[in-house]
């Protein structure tokens, strides 16, 4: 009969991860734009949990700070520290005695490693459901692996119930032949787990307190212990080194791409399309090969990104085309076109129908509606008015050696090739510059600036139009 009890979770994230050979704590290594540990918590957050307790240890302050900054859930996520890493059994004990849980409450407890980022909410729900239906003291998520080298073996009794779990280093020759392994993912009756943990011993090859031994303790004291095999063994895989990190990331990216394609996003070559878990895409977006979308990037409907575009924390409007472009902290308006070979730096904003072309770099600038910076230009700390055209080779000289200064170019202005705009300077609406001009002072509307340093002819456009008439 199914026994309902409140459900909470403990995430074991205290290990150093020495095989990663990194100063970064293992659980903070990024996978598809999010720390590994957050993928585990994402799966847990999808369940009806009372709370999540994360046991931190190596790099505790850094792990806690990172998660607190990036968590986006109303569910209570709390942290306890395992100051000395003495094994998974000790880590679980620290979680239970850290002052987070009500010691008198009867509840069930999922225990999950922080390095299993492929784990799904559905698998965890299946584990908890089987645990309750069997009214078990402990339920072990298992997997069938061949070969099972390196993993703890699940040894069952004559009735098929779990008798004990033995670590690979402590297994007998017969136990090493077993292909059913422990995934280190469990569901426990918390009220029974706590006394079982107190009976653990570090008398083993690693000299640690193994959480797996709590299974044997519960079995020996007459409690029901069952095993549930995962449908997909790879889903339970842990990450211990950089090679496994890359394998897991490839799997996560395939999952992400598949989800977006089902939601109406086209990908010419999904294997060469990289979309972080934090990215948002609207229907009818088309991603071409070599596209990398990272951070909080958002792409509007009907936009085409790529080939070979790298956008980070960038907002793209509807119907835009962005080719062979690197953009970071940028806003690209509806129907704008960018590239090929453009570099858009933080603070750049392109209005609707703006065009930024080949070999153009823009930084901290506003490019107005319908304005064009077609090729071979540097625009920094500038405001380019609606409909303005910036000729090839134009640069804004925005730095005087100590401070940055702004340049303003008015609506429908025409900046000829190889113009240097020495900031602070303002070019008025419908003003012109001659090719190669060095503009060091403001140019009035409809005037012409030409020469080095530029001489200004006011009313130049009026005269030109009068001559044409």
C-alpha cells in the first residue's frame, strides 16, 4: 500500500573532484551555460518537494554564493557544510543534523549526488513512487552496466530484494561479476536513515563513511530495502573528469536542441548548433551551422542566426539576420541585418532595420532606425541617428588617453569614407563629411565638413539642392 509522506531532497556536493584537475569546484563546472549542480537542482525543483538541502564542502563559500546568485525558484534551498570530507555517509549525516530538518517529522528523503546532471525529474519521481508503494526504508536507484568497472555493485537476496551494496574496491570476485550497479541515488525514510548513519564504520578501502553501508544496516535490522532500475543507465552517469564532462554536455545539448526543434525552431545541422539552457527562442527562428547562443540570449520569431555566429546575453528582435558575428550584451532590433564578420561589444543597440556590415566593430553605441554602418568601421561611444549612413573606414576617436567621449551623428547624415570623428563631437541632421575628413568640432545640420582638420561649410546641402533645381 502506498504511504504518503512529505518529500525532501539532499544533494551531496562537498567533494573536491580531484580528477577534474581544476581550481574550480567540480559541481560548478559549466554545462550548457549553467553550473553542473544547477542541472541536478533543476530536476529536483520540478518535484513536489518540501525543501532541498545542499551539502557543500570543497569551495563551500564559492559554491553557495554561485547557487544563491543563479537559483530561480521559490522552493527553499538551504546549505550545510561538511567541513571535513569523510565520505557520503558523513555528508548525509551532516545534512540531517545541520538544523534544517524537523527531527520529529516523518518524511521521505531523496539523496542525490551533485555531479549527475543528466538525471531527470521523471526518474526521480519513479524512484519516490516505488519507495512509497513498497513502504520501504530505503530504495536504491540502480542501473545495468556491462562492464560495471569502478561502480558499487548491488547484491540482491534470494527474493530479489537488495541485500547490500559493495564498493568496487571492497568487492569479492563473485560480487565483481554483478552487472547491476548503485547509482548513489536513493530514497530513504528519514526517521530510519538517521539511526542507520550512526552505525556506519570507516573500515573499508577508502577509510570513509559510505552511505551505501546504510542500506546494509537497514536490511540487517529488518527493514524493507528495494532497488529500482533506471530505464536509461546513462541518465545516472556521474561526471568525474573533463572527458566525461564533454560527453555529458553533448548529451545535454542534444536534449536542448531537440526540445527547441519540437517547439518550432529550425536547425540546419543540430550537431553544430550550440544553445545554452538559459537561452530563449521563438517559433520560426532558423539557426545555421556554427551558431553559439549563450547566457541570457533571446531570439525573436523569424530571425536567422548564423552561420558561425556567437551571441552572448544578446536580445535579437523579430526577422533579424545575424551572420558570422560575435555579440556580447547587445540589442538587435526587428529586421536588422548584421555581418558577415561584425563584432558587437557590450552596450550596443541596433534599432529596427539597422544594418551593420562586414568588418565593423561597435561598442556602447546606439545605431538608429534604418541607419547603416556597412563596412570597415569602428563606432564607439556614439549615437547614430535614424537613416544615417557611415562610410567605409570611418572611426570615432572616442578616447583621449584618459577618458572616453561620445560622438553624435544626426538623422540622415552622410559620413563619407575614411572620416575620423574626434569626440566629443556632434554632426547635425542631414550633414555631410568629405572623404578623409578629420572632424574636430561640431558640424551644423545640412552643413559639409571636409579636409584635415575639417573646414565646415554651413548651408552646403541647401545650396546643393538649389543648384539641382
